[in-house]
C-alpha cells in the first residue's frame, strides 16, 4: 500500500475518532489520538500529524472548519504543534502573521467543535 493511502486511511480513522469523541473530552492531545487508535511506535505522533495535515487539506478544500484544530500538543498551552499553523498558512486559512494565529486557532477550534454534529 502506498504511503499516501496509509496516511489517508489513518486520516479517516482520526476524523471518525474526533467526530465520535464527546465534546467535553476535546481537544485531545496527539498522544491521546495515537493511543485511542492503537498506534504503536515508531513515529506515532508523526503519523498522527501527517493524518491531521490531510484532514486540513480536505476540510479547507470543502470550505469546512478544520477538524484538526481539535488536536493539541501536550505542552500545556492548549495549542496544536507548529505544523498545524504552518499548514493552515500554506492552505490559506491563516495569514502568515504569526501574532494572529492563537486567536484564529481559538475561532477555528470552536467552529470545528460546533460543526461536528
């Protein structure tokens, strides 16, 4: 199976997980997603991140909130990893000005939460 197909299959599993997880348990960390999906090392977090990037591409193309905003780093700041913001900029959803990213993320996260049902 090609790597893109493997990533797409995982992305589909991540989307299903995020849609079925109760709102009170969101956002989830990358590690929580990996554990919930039964991923084992190596590169579990990297694989989750790649799947989330695919979900971002799909959601932006469909004009939908980015469900990937419901996954955050375990750093304690309740924000996604830098790759989320880089991808949001690359896809044209966020401006290049990083000073706007945190506020835009909160809006995107809330839109994703409210668009799940």
